[in-house]
C-alpha cells in the first residue's frame, strides 16, 4: 500500500467519526420531548383473602366462584358417619398406658424417664419427680399406685407413687404382674441351675416371697397373668398337641401352683386377656387350617364354653368395655403367617364393637388418620377409648361421638 493510499484512508475515517458525533448531538438537542405511557395500577389483594377467579370468557370477572379449586376456599366437610379423627395425646412414644381414677391414664415416658398421668381435662401431670432413665419394662398395678420397673442391667425396683419411695427386688426375678388390689405380685424367679426356675408370689415390696411351682424347663411357656377374681396367676402353654391342626391344652395355674383347669385351644401362639369379673377371657391363636392367621376366641374361665369370633385380630388389640361388650382394633387385611408374627401386618385398623352374649360384632369406626392400634383400654365411664399407635404415641377416641 502506497503512502498516498494510507493518507486517504485516515482522512475518510476522521470524517466518518465526526459525522456520527454531530448526529448524536443533534438528536439529543432537537428531538421531541418523550411522552409518558400510562399503565394500569394493579389493585392490591387483601392479606389472607383469595382473589376472585374468572367465571366468563375473556377478562371480565365476577370476583366469586363456587367451583372447587377455582381460587376460593371451600367449607370443611363434616366427617361421614362412623369416622373419627383420634386425638393424639403425646408427641413421643410412651410405655404401659394404664387407666386409673376413672378417666385418667398413667404412663411412663422413656424419653425423659418420668411417669405421668393425663387428667380428665387433658392436662399431663407428673406422677413423681423421681427420674428412672432407660427402663426396659414397666408394670403398673391396676390403680397405678405402684409400678415394677425393670432395667437392662437386671436391676428391678417397685415404686410407690403415694409415698414416693422405692424398694429393690431380686435381679433374678422377671415378668411381673400385680394382684387386683395391688398388694401382691407374681413373678418368675430365674435360677442359675438348669431346670430350677420358680413361679413366685410375694408382697408388693418383695417381702414374704414364696415359690408356688417349679417351672422345670418350661419357663418360656409360662405367662404370669393375674385374673380379676384372683383365681388364676399364670397361663402355662405346656399341654400336649391334641391334633394335627395344632389344637393344644393351656393350663390355668392358681395361687397354690396347681392347674385344675385346662383350656383346649385351636392353634398356637396363645395370648389372652381377662374379662372385668374374671369369669371369661379373650384369647387369640394361629391355626394352620386358617393359613396361620389370627383367630379371636371368647371362652369361659373353666373352659367349658367357647366360641370363635369373626374378627381376625389379636387380644393385644382388644379390651373389655364391661362384661357384656368389648372393643377390638381389626386390620383391614391380614396376611398369611401373621398369627405368629404381627410384624407381617402393614394394614391400618378399624374399630369393632363385640357383643359377648350373642357373639355378633359391628364396625364402630374407621379412623380418618391411618393408625395401627395396640394397648387398647376404656375409661371407667365408657366414654373414652385410649390406645397407642404404630409410633407408640398415646391417642384417644371419644366413643360418645359414635
């Protein structure tokens, strides 16, 4: 490129830049003043109120609508007949809920190691200021005036809530039950010598202990359970198998260590609870002819009369209202083998009421919140049903609303 050519290029660039600057100055100084464009102001929405929704085509609105999901809150519907929402009484798992003083319920809270009661007004009140951390088992007397507390290290104590005192029990005692008046306990005394385990009666403070029966090698088949009329202190599932269908004999041990009565039950995994007057009991068994699902039976204490119910559930899901009526939580589906292993059941429960004189049952309520219910008990006036859910929390249902 020659020197002349480069000179012309520089002159052309200078003139171009000058022209752009001149045009910019003219545009700023002489163009018309800008005009304002009005925009609609949005009407503010009152806090806590949903705005109206369109009910016609286009943009015209009426401001209201009754269609669900169209931008307004619909009124809460009443629960269908027979449905309830259980009241959750504790936020964490509790142990051994026990009805006491009419409508009150006592329990142990493993989270803080304290004992509490819930009074008629729903207030949670400490039964004692003494702390019992990490208890592995708690057994209340019927009136919750005393409790036997077992610990993982083998320590056992009986605590008196009225006097706020405790007494240490032998560490080789296990599985305690109180008599109806709370003055006597039945327990199993475990020996270091094979075949020398004993069934023991003692005063509630552990004194005056007396062995009433040698358990031999059958300790695992003995269940301490004091009948309300004090005629029976334990069940013994040591009877021989009576048939290929799993029929066996359950012995009822009295306070003298004798077993004058035997129950013939159709299946294994026997569990039982007593009627309030001690003349009858519920028991559940698993029978091979029923795919080992649970079957609930109602029987006289002497074993002379018994009848199967149509409720596929376990006695741990049942409670007596009185000597004529009982309540049972029944899973909505029951799988095979669950009579032996309750953990196989994943279904939630409905509550049935059972007429013991006729054997008939009817659905009482289907809880709206899905729950699996255990530890059922009814207040003395029959108005409140207490239970623990699948998380161990205490709940209640007001029966008078059903």
